């Protein structure tokens, strides 16, 4: 995955909050509190991973444009589809 300038700034912002949380989670794991430590570690990883893979702004904009454009302007995603006889 190639990151642009704004993506790198967003990743740095996520890491600013996720790294101290991960540090505390590892400390709790080493102290024997596995439930709390494991849960916080999952949250810290999710803070970095979710915005990068699931909240991609390009994917969100493409989905929004695909939903707003009429069917004739979208382009054919599935070339095997037949036109609806009611439209003719």
C-alpha cells in the first residue's frame, strides 16, 4: 500500500494515541492481568489497522459516487447483464 502525505499524517496521529495504549497493554500483560492487557492491545491494534484498511477515503468516495450516479452513467461492472425488456 502506497501512502500519500495525508495518509502518513493520519497514520502518525493514530500512532500517537495507539503506542502509549499498547505500551500500557504490554505492561498489564506482564503484570498478569491478561484480560485487560489483551483487550487494550486489541484496541491499540484496531486504532491503527481499521482506518488504513476499512476507512479508505477513496473507497468511500467511489461507493458514494456509485450510489448517486444513475445506472446508465456508472459503466458496466458486469458485462454479462442483459438490458431490462421493460426499458426498451
